[in-house]
């Protein structure tokens, strides 16, 4: 039995943005309204770039480097 | 088993949610976090702490029962971790009031914090793989009241 979708359901990114993120391996990406608005080498750099471009606080996302395995 | 559609985004096989990281003086930012049942606790990348103005060198190393500093274990060997007072919040829930800091790309939501507060079910083999996240105990309650498949 499958319940109907609830209003609590969210997607962190749209499928369009998921594909765009892959173009920035190893980078810290800043997103606003499901759009990539800043790309930097650190959260501080990305936040600074987004702020200079006039955006309010953005969602930070680190794009894993291709070919690198992550174990924690 | 009653199945509620997922509440997290799967990128490849990375289950991600949005969280708020909050430190002293209500300095905060929003970042993606990975549900990581392999992590003991909540871990925040040191780069995020630096962006929030936290001085990593002033953070203390966690100490184990033997009095020795606890170190993280990863594929590349062990690594240093520090403890920071602050909150990681998912939606309206405070996941923890203290977290570990390490050199990692994602905020990691681990067993002692997130997985005690929420039931998480991964279904990688579904036509559209998904993750279900519900308050702890909800999954068991749903299973009890679900009709017998036979």
C-alpha cells in the first residue's frame, strides 16, 4: 500500500540542477531558488561571491570530486 | 508495510537533505547533509565552521573512555576531529546541540543523533529509488496497522 504524497516531501534540488552540479566537481556551490548562483573553492568564498552578486544567504553544497570515493 | 514516499533527494546513491548549522551568536548557514548510518555522530565540515567564523584551533578534541583523544577513521586512515557547541537543525528538529568537526565535504547525519530521532528506510531497488524519513517509532506504528499482504 502506498500513501499519497505528503506535503512534507521535498526535493533538495531539481533534476535540472542535479545535472548542473556535476559540472563543478570538488567545488562548493551556492544555490538560491534552485539555481546555481555562486561557485567557489570553499564555503566562505562561495558565500562571498553570492553576497557580492546581491543574493541573500544561499544553500551550500559540496560537489564530490569525480573518481574519489568517500568513506566516513 | 505501508510505504510513504521519500523525503530526501537521492543524487546517485547520496541521500541528501537541507540542514541549518547554527553556532554561537546565532551565526548560521544552510548546507546539504548526507544521511550516513556509518557515521557515529553529526559531523560538520571544518570549511563550514570557518565560514561561520569559528576558530578551529580553539575547539577541543573529543576524549574517549580511555582518556585519549577520539580520532575519526576513514578510507585514507585516521583523521583529527574536534568538538563544537552549536546546533544542526533539520526542518523544525534540533538534531544535536554539539557536533564533531572534520575535514569532510558534507554535513554527515549519523546514528547517535539523526538516526535516534528519525526512522530511515532506503529502497535502492525501487523503480525510482527513495528514502523515507519519519519520526522515530512511526514506521513501526504504520507496519502494525498495515493490512496483511495476504
